C-alpha cells in the first residue's frame, strides 16, 4: 500500500468493505465449492434471493464474483481465487489470537484457583 495514491487507497478500502459482511463471506465459502445460482445460495445461507442478489452485486463490483447466464438461469462463481488466500491468512491470524487469549485465560484461572486453595 506504500506510495498508493488516494484513489487507489479508496479502491482497496472498498475491496475490504465488500469482505466485511458475514453474509458475503458465507457466499464466498459456498462458491469455493463450485458455481451456484442465486436460489441455491439463498437456500444454503438462509436468506431471500433478493438479499443474496444485493450481496452478489457488491462482490461483483469488486471483481470477486463472476456471473454467467445460461438460458433463464444465472450462475455465480469466484472470479479471483486470491481472495481465499487472503481470507485464509486472516483466519489463521484470528485463530492464533484466540489461542493466545485462551492460554492467558487458562493461566489466570489456574492462578485464581491456587490462590483460593491457599487462602
């Protein structure tokens, strides 16, 4: 991001904003398994087709999802596989943070138990 002009930084922010919505991440996870139509995505996510269509539109605007018409059906697929590398990187980082927090809680709880027994 170093030396990027403001316009490019706005585009980067819009890309991350598209990824900041849990439903969109759920859609990307579904499409990781292969292409699907709006109805299939809506059913799998538990949302209406209209809601899913709005989310797919945002993902398409950022170049994350591709759309292909086949007769009366429209199928969506991943347009940029690199989004999975990014998501895996972030998920790994969050997982490590959670492990550190759990270890800290465990240490704290051991200390408080020992203090109660001593007291």
